[in-house]
């Protein structure tokens, strides 16, 4: 869940776009994230550069989460459920 929040805050992208990310969309060598057309509400492909610090954090999350163990869809389901509970609890 922390990774999904990090991506949302760092990229400004919509939850639907983040949900469709794959590990191969992170270009660690070129320090770009490829946002595929099917993940964009307007159907555009984007290659957006991010800082070395961003990619260091992504690498740390990848190591913590594991490349295969959890899908973004599962992460975002947990995020959505947590947010719903938090919002209803905090009024």
C-alpha cells in the first residue's frame, strides 16, 4: 500500500494508470517510466523521466515487495479499501 501511495504522490498519475503499471515499465537505466496507452485515459503513451532518488525508492519497494509476489492491482485494491475505511472513520 505504501508503494501505491508513493507512486500516486510522486507521479501525479491517476489510480487507474498506476494500477496498470508493470515492473518492466520502469526504465531503471534511462530513469524513465513508460506509461502505456491502455493505462492513459486519453490513450497516449508517455515516457516520463524521474529522479535518481525516485528510482532508488522504487528499487527499495521492489526488493521489499518482490517482483512477482504482489500485483499493482492487489496493492491498489488494498489502498482503496484502506482509504475508504480511513475516510469513513475520520468523517
